[in-house]
C-alpha cells in the first residue's frame, strides 16, 4: 500500500503532538517511586531491616514495619521515642554495643552477632544481626545498615 503525501503529513503531525504531551518522569518523582517500591519490598521480606547513624545513640533513619512483630512501631524509632539500644536485652546490651564499636574501630565493613531483644510485652527473643558499616571518605563510620532475624533460642 502506497501512502500519499497528505497521509504522511497527518502521521507526522500526530507523532509530534504525542511527543509534546509525553513528559519524562522527573528525577525526583522517579526517586520517590523507587524509594516507595524499595520500602514495600523491604517490608515484605521476613527480616527487620534498619539504617541508623553510626554513633552511640544514633538516630534510626529507617526500620522496616516487621519490627511490629516484636510489638514496636517504626514511628517510635523515627521520633526518638525509642532508640535501637532500647530493645536489646539489658544483659546483652553492653556486649552487643562493644562488638559493634570494635568492628567499627578495626575497619570492618560488615559483621554478624547474636543477642537477645525484649519485645514490648517483655518477652525475650534471640536475633541474629547482620550489619554493614558505611564509611565516609576518611574511613569513619557514617551509617550502620542491616537486618535482624529471629532465631531459635541459643
């Protein structure tokens, strides 16, 4: 089938109008969509994911909604009502924090440890923490990111 000149001009005109109306997704909008999708994925996996500042009593920047399985609300961490250290069993808190500090001081980029936490109702649960230490250009720790997974009693 041979198109005449008028049909070709109409086709070009339609394509031009289409291209003018279709706008690329903005970088900000794309980032927000990406972040939302990533949070949904993280909240789906069977572990608690976290990001917190790499300093004593550092603010929790992110904690997945799975923390509700221990009776806590993510919002309580974001507002500072709860610190990460607050949920570690008092008998294990000093050792867990010392291990974290030693790994950070010795230049580690990741490590694992096992300790107990207390649920909001006071129950004791064993967890395995897998942590990555993100460092700045000078090598100083900036963020701790990782996961908590409930495990069988030790």
